[in-house]
C-alpha cells in the first residue's frame, strides 16, 4: 500500500465502530483504502464509487449498517461541521 493508503487505513480503523473490524476484514479494508485514495485524489469510474460505497458500508461505515450492528445514535450535534472531526 502507498503511504496515502496507509493513512486512510489508520483513519478508518480509528473511526470504525469498536469491535466490528476483525483480522479477516483486512483484505476488504485494503480494497477500501485503494478505492478511497482514488476517490480523493483521482477520477474514479462510477463502478469504483459504487464498489467503495458498498464495501465501506459492509464494514459498518453506513447508517443502516450501524443500526443493524446495534450502535447507539450519537447525541444531537449542534455544529454540522463537528461531523468532519
């Protein structure tokens, strides 16, 4: 993986739902890192964006998946930019 993809890896692991990511998920996470790197720094094809969204959701990074995993909703956010931190 490139250095940018390693940074994305660390970002995703730090933001993941505790206890969701496991060692066998490493391959999926590696795919997500490559796709997210391309999304952020290039011009990904539509199929790559679809694959990114589907794969990242399967790792608990989508509202429906978090609900399915039993993650409790955050408290009310008063500053919409707070979501970016």
